[in-house]
């Protein structure tokens, strides 16, 4: 082992953004032909480290060695030349270009396109054979699903003859089946001698595919261990620096009367595509109904209609009284008046105004309340006091109400939204992706708040693409696929495998199903899913 | 309306469409690369002035053209600096260029020539003269085809032919070359270009530079070919009509040709109210025709004639992010 030089060796890498030390004296060795995982909470500095390796940022200090040779990487060009390819979390593809055009972009052979395109077409065929990476070279990116788009990103790197492949949170947008497929491809790449760095915050993925794993915490590398010699609890502890409950502690639910009753709900989007195709569901007081599904199968539309900012047809009653779905007499305001609180899926776009301060964000939607107004004017003192109080109770850090929303971390932003919505004592809480982009410590807190609200006898409709989260929080689980509910299960009588099949639109969960069948089903709705992300 | 009138009308259409076409293609390069350019008008105006001024002083229209292109490219560089390097607001930068050009041209004209903000009339070698294509006089009397060739195709200045040749050339550059692929990509998703190891800034400057070049030719055409000398505000909103044509054309070169020809036809009709009256029997106010390009653009934008999807990254300064 001492004979071969590591594919990548970083020595003493440090990088600060203003006062924030994003990376502090990081050293790491990755041997060729291995899969090396880097795990850590959001904001631990994983992405910064990889951005340095890919020439996006310049490190303040430290050295990079590629295959034993000291290499300067001032820009992406240099990274590509050094044989490094990167698959970003958010794909860097041109939507209205074909697969082929995206692959050659920046790696063309000459001034004219034709020779480059025909060469790439040939190369693509051989790459498909070597690694099982099949794509239609002439399809437009906007017409293919997320899984396919990711393949294009991998192909882009391989076309540039990358020997080192960095994948940043690659499974965030994939179904379990698609993720399995990806891992098979990664395994094949490894066996062909490629070196892979996998950045993730999912312990399961680390355990499943990596050979070695490095843990990052607050800008530092806390440990590098052989995957075979560690365990998920140990890694979780290394990540957060203390023991974490991966399961939420909760008593069995005691469901009461029906709060939300949805019957035959349909939604047609602006393009005339039916996004919800007859949804029936009920949420009772004192229970959490989890809605699982791959992003883009109608969950967002459901939340929007119930939240009052999209139109639909069908019947929805709240506490036995119908809700207006036509959009004529309803909006977010009237829904709140009826006791519906909504923590939207995309907190940065729908839950907060990022440039506004925390105390201002604290009253959106409730700014007409008497307690926030005196006469014609808003009572700033009262709003601020309220914000301070909420921030203290929800442990928002830093507890500074005059800080702009964008300056809080994802978890703290979510706490601001959650505090605002929960505190009004709603009958029904709609909550979408409660912990997306939130670090483990805050996840725990947010989960506790949701369960506490349930125990107060409130009805909660939870939408999440994280199956683990759905399983941990829900009392009942409904799975959405292609605008319909594929099935409902009691949370303690199902598992990820069964839900995964339902998520792929397969209701007959008893039998074995081929990967091809699952993929075919997903491809059918894949186009939609990609737009959602 | 007889055949000769029709030919004359089309001839005038071609002449009026030329500056629109050049400016429209200028906008096309810039916006396809993700840089909105509402300064087309100002660049044209500055180019019109400096072309006429240099042509008047030196007596050479070619030096005039070079000066016009130079002036327009300087303004392009300002736009680039503001919106690409310093990531400023592209619309504000464009508006500033328009105001700058409107004021500066008249001011310098008065200082240099003291003729009330215009340049002296150009004649002889200081103007682009119409080119008579071979055999134009010979075939003049051939029925139908004769006048078509003699009046409509022959007898334009070289800049008109250059403008029309610029259409296939633009198409070829955009869709058949590496530069074109990257240019279109940078207008759609600059991050894709950046991570592919190509300079976003370089590409955008190149696009803005090409826009400057084309606007320069358009401006020179106005003052040294279409008319004989510079007068105050002579671009007369053509830069904005070119932008309207660009939307109408859905940012595509061949469509840009048809859109600017159509708008050129409106312009030609504006000067020939008698033709309209004889064809449809109603007297139409010239101003209404002048407003048509804008009205049609509103209709397009409202989505009545298919969707016009602008380049996705248009107007957005590129900031690197993880």
C-alpha cells in the first residue's frame, strides 16, 4: 500500500469566509480505485472542501497532490486537466441542449461542432458499454428524468477522462431504486480503477458503498476510518459530537375526530396536465399522516391547494366545514383564519423573505393580528418582543431578531418558520420537507416540535422525500405516485422496501420486481420529477 | 397598386429594415449570451454620429464606419464592465448608455461643427453610395423580373448586403461552431459553462463586443447611407424596435430577418399612406403603423403567437456558487 501514491492527497487545507472558518487544517488521503465517503452535517465544510478541489475556491493554506504530484488548481479548467470530474448536487446542465451537446460543452475538439459531436457519439457508445451508463444522446435535458440527468453529469466527467469523480449529495433527488442503480454504476467505476469521493449526509449510503469514510465537523476532519470497521451510531456521533437519536421518541398516537377530509381532489396545472388525479385522505386530530413519494408526484400541488394558493376541484372539509378550492374566496390568509398553518416545502422561496430581518419574517401571514397592530400602524415593539420570545423558545441561533433571514443557517431558518406557524395553535399543520437542508441537531429539535404538536391533539399532514423521516414521524403513511395515492400503511407495519415500491407506482408489493419495471414506471413520470427539483 | 409601386415599397422596406436587422442581430448575440441590451439605441446613435463626423472631416466613409464601430464598441465595453465585471443591473446600464449617447452626440456635434447639433451634409466619398449590381441596367426592361432585380435587389449600399449576409452567418456561428454552442450555453446556464472550465466572463464580453460591432454598422448605415449626415436623435427608437423584433423572432437569426422585414414594411407604409388607402380603401394614420411593431410585440409577449422563451440566464449577472 505504501508503493502506490494516493489518487488525491490534501495537506493542511484551510479556507475562511470572513470570520467563518469553513475548512481548518484538513488533510486526507484517498487511494486509487476506492470509494471514499465524506460525511458531515450541513455547513460542516464538505462542499467547500470539494469546491477547493475543483478550483471554485482558492484555499488560504494547504497543498493538493494528485497521484503523488503537487498540483495547483486555480480554476475548473485545471481540475479537469488534473483528471478530476465533479457531479454537483444541483446539476450544471443546459436544459434546452441535447445530452450530446451538454457532454461536449467545453471539451469540443475544434472550432466546428460536427466532428466533436460525432466523436462524442462514438465515445458515448463505448462508455455505455464499459459502465452501463445508457442515455439517449439526442434527448433534450429538460425531457429526461433526474436520474438520467445525473448520468449525463457522470458521462460528462468520464468524457473528459476523469480518473477521480466527486459526487456531492448524489442521491438527494433519486428514488431508492434510482439510488441503487447509481451505486451499481459507482461500483463498476471503482472496479475499472476510478477513484470516487462521495459526499453525503446519509449514513446508510456510506455504509453501503464506501471503502473508507472521513467525518467532518465544523470545518474540521474529525476522523477517517475504514467503513468495515465502523457503525452508523459511531459515525453519527462523530458528526455531531454527541449521541443522536436516529429514532424519534414518541408515544402511540391517540387519534381523535377527523380534522381534514379530502375527497376526489383534482388539480390541473397551467399547462393542462392533471397533477392530482383524485386524492382521498383523512387526517385526524392527534395524528401525523406522512405523505411519501418521489418529488414531483403531486405532493407539492396538494400542499398548495390545501394551503390556499392553488386551485383545485373536489371536496375538502376542515372540521366538517368545506374549504373553498376555486381560489375565489380563498388564499393563505383565509386558510389561516380557518386554523390551517403551513410550513412550505421551499422555505427560502415561500416561507421567508430572505432579505428581511427575522422579526419581520416572524409575522408574515399574521401581520393583521390585533396584537401586532396599534391603530393604523404596526406595533414594532410588540412584534420584536414576540420574535425574541419565539426565538428563545425555539432555540434559534443566533437569537438576534434584527439579522436578515438569509444569514441564518438552514435549520435556524426552518425554526423561524416553524415557530411562526405552530405558535398560532392551528387545528391542522401542513408541513413540507421539514428538515431539508437542516443539520442533525436541528432535525431532532424540529421532529420533537412536530410530535409535541401532535400530542396536543393537532392534525398534521407531513410531506417529505426522506423516507427515514416519514417512518420516524408518521402514525400512518400514504404514498403518492403520479398524482394518486398508491396506498396507505400503518407506520409500524411497513418498511422502506415496501414504501419504495409504492413510490415507484407498484402496488403489488408482495412479489419481486425487476429493476427495469421500476425504472420504466419512474421514467413515465420522470419528466415531472425533474422540474420539481 | 401597380407592380412598380409594390417594388418601390419593398425596396424601401429593405432599406428601412437594414438598421433594424443589424441591431436585432446585435441584441441576439448579447442576449443569447445572457446579457440584456437595451442600449442598442444609444450605441446606434453614437455610431451614427461618429461615422458622419469622421466621414465629414476626412471625406472617407470607410474611416467614418470604423469610427462608428469604435464608438459603439466603447459603449459596449462600458456595458460589459458594468454588467459583467461589476455585476450591475443590465437594464440600468443600458438606460444610462441611451441617455449618454443622446446627450453626448448633440453636444460634441455642436462643439465640432456648430450647426445646431448636426453634422454637415455628406456627399461623394463620405457616403455609402448604392451599388449597381452587374447587368442591372441590361435587364431593366425584362418584364416582371427586370424591375425586381434592378429596383429591389440591385442599387443598395454595401451595408445592406452585409446586413443580409449577417443572417446566415449568425445562424452558422450560433449553431455550427464551438463558440456558438458555448455562447448559447452561457445564456442558458452559465454555471454549466463555468464548471466545464470555460470562462463565462470571456464569452459574455465576446458577445457584447459582437453586439457593439453590429450596432456600429447599423449606426453608420443610418447617417452615411440611409441619410446624408447626422441629426439629433436620428436613431428614432430603432434600437427599441429591434428589441421588439428580437422577441418577435424568439431570439433566432432567420426569424429576426422576417421580423425586421415586417417591421421595415410598416415603416415603408408609414411614408406611403396613399398605398394603404388605395389597397384597403381606408385612410390609416401613419402613427398607427409606427406603433404596430410595439403592439405586435405586446401581443407576442402575451403569448398569443406561440411562446417566446428568452434565454434562461438573461439579465442575471453570474456569481459563482457551490
